[in-house]
C-alpha cells in the first residue's frame, strides 16, 4: 500500500530529504512524493487525509539563509484533550506559535497545525547555525547557550514529532507501524592515552618535592610506580589505562565501543602521542582482539580541511595495516567537536567516510540537531544530500564535569542529572550516543557514573 505525500513546488530537494528521513526512520516503504499547488502538505492514506502547514519554507522563501528567515524561539504547543487521550502525548514544540483549537480529528481527516517537516528540516540541518556563523566560542564552535534561537536542546523536538506522526499514521493504516527499538552507541575519544609524566623524570621529581605530596600520596605514588614500570614497557599501572575496563563493562551489555584515535598531532590543541609508539600499538591490538571498533579522531585543524582529514585517515589505516588489523576506518569524530556545516561535510565526503559523530553542543548533553536518530547530512550551501550519515552525540563526560559547562560537583547532582536526562530520553524513544574519555575514569565515583549510565540503557 502506497502513501502519497503532496508538497508545494519550491524547495523540493529539501522537502523530499526531510520527508524521506521521517518515513525511512519509521521504516515505512512505498512513499510517493508529488508536487501540488497548495500551501499545505497533504498525506493520503486509504482515501483519508492528513493536513500539515508549510510554514517554515513559505516564510523563508524570499530570505533563504538570511537572518530574517530564522525564528527567535520555540513555542510549547499544548495538545487538545482529544489528542492527549488518543496518543498519550501532551505537547509538542514548534518554531511557529499556534492554537490547540486548530487541531482537528475525525474519521476522514486530521489537521495538524504544526509544520512537522519544516521544523524538522530547520533543526536537523542546524539552519540557524549556518546563518549565524559568527556566534561561536574561542574554538569556533556553536554552543547551546550561544544559540540564536531560544530553545531547550535537552528536548528532542524531532523525536517527539516521529512518535506523534507514527501515532497519527496508525489511525488510517491497515498495517500498524510497530515500535522502533532504540539504538545505543558507546565511544571513547583517545585524547590523553596515558599519563605523559612518565616520559619526563623532571615531572615526577616535581610531584615528589611538592609541599602537598603527602596530601595526594596515593595518586603521586601511582605516578612514580607507573614511571618506573613503563621503562620496562609494563603499562598496567598507568591511571589512564582504562581501555580494558571500558570494554569489559560494555561486553557485559553486549555493546561494541568505538575508540577514536588522533593520527597526526600538530596543533597545540591536539594530543602528544604517536600511533607508532609501542604502548599505542598494544592498545590498538587489544581493541581489535576484543572485537571493538576503531575510528579517526580528526585533528583540531582537520574539520574544514579535506587534505588534512584524508591524510590523517590514511595514516591511521596504514598503522592498522602494519598491525594486521583489518578494521575499516568508516567513522570520524572531530577533535574538540569542531564543525562547519559546509566545509566539514565536504571534508568527510572527499576523505571517504561513511559516518560521523561530531554534532553536539559541548556545553550540555542533548540534541543539537533536534534528534537522537541517525541522518544523512545535508549541505545547505549546495542544496545537496550527503552520503555521510551523522550519528548525533547525546552525552559527553566533559559536559557534565567541566567548570565552563554544567560543572556538576556532587555525586547527588550527577545522579539526579542522569536520571532526568534518561527520563526524557526514554519517554521519547530516543537513541543514545555516549562519549566518555578514558581519562575520566580515574576515581571510583567516575566509574560508578559510567556504570549507572550503562544500567540506564537496560531499564
């Protein structure tokens, strides 16, 4: 059975992109998109109709990619009681305000006064970031607190739309859309692979002769022990050597972890290690032996430079080949989560990547693109759908603990935040993509937080 969707005759590429994403994510095939002369979308199923406004594209038509086309805030739209009872959904967010009286539901048709497709396109392409390129931090990154649009990015606005549209479609479909199970990805960016003080004895001496040496006795003795044993190429005493622990925890849950390695460290914001070091080779071999995945952590300056990114991918591939590791390098995440809407897409495509996992606001967990679901990147500059699939990141350890971000201090605060985050995630059937660095598992508390998150995925 075919579903026919009628769209207005402009921005056809953009509309087909977002509509196809909705229906493919819901695992609905045989969707026929046609053009008609109207200011509304029409979805036709078994001679029944669903109407949605075409608000975003109409308003942006004469000011495409200009400031005038960017809405200033999102509105929380309460649903009428008839919809709440029918779908068990209380509200939706929208970049355009509307009235609950405009929702209509009968046996022949449904009217939804929210532009689900236009709203989704706006967020999934981060249209506002493309327009306001200069609203960035010192690393040229967009942050949620600097976003031009006033919206809580911890609300998965597009995943809410997916759930709502599924329930709406099921009214008229003979074969109902089943529940789409959530997916989880666990990853580790290898920025600080080991305690670098082991390389230079003067750093160890500095620790020993500090006045507060005995205040941090346990930590300092571990550094000294690690220094001595590392000279014998025994690395078990390194406090940053948490790779096996990470893998063991995830193997209990049948999760594969992706470890992202920097292959060329040039900039001051990059790391200090080389893939040719003996201990790095051992880590790579261990990851491969246990059946986990390896990706490229594109260096600080590679996010908008296809030549740099291609070179770094080749270096990593060559290093793995020498170690007889056959893992293909298909996925990238840019260091510092740097991103440029056009340049990064171009660099990923030209470098031959199939996946990326860089899109995330560093200052807080959440949904920078409005969704937790995978999507093909879209180049607004070229009006072009990319073959690179984005796996949007949803939580990073640094966002939780860094003094410039959430700065959560107490165990109680961290646990409450994790509980709150997963309550929203579970209620919206979201996917989950975690980044936790090997260097943020030094204490029992940090390891307990990590284990708590893995347990939440089983709830």
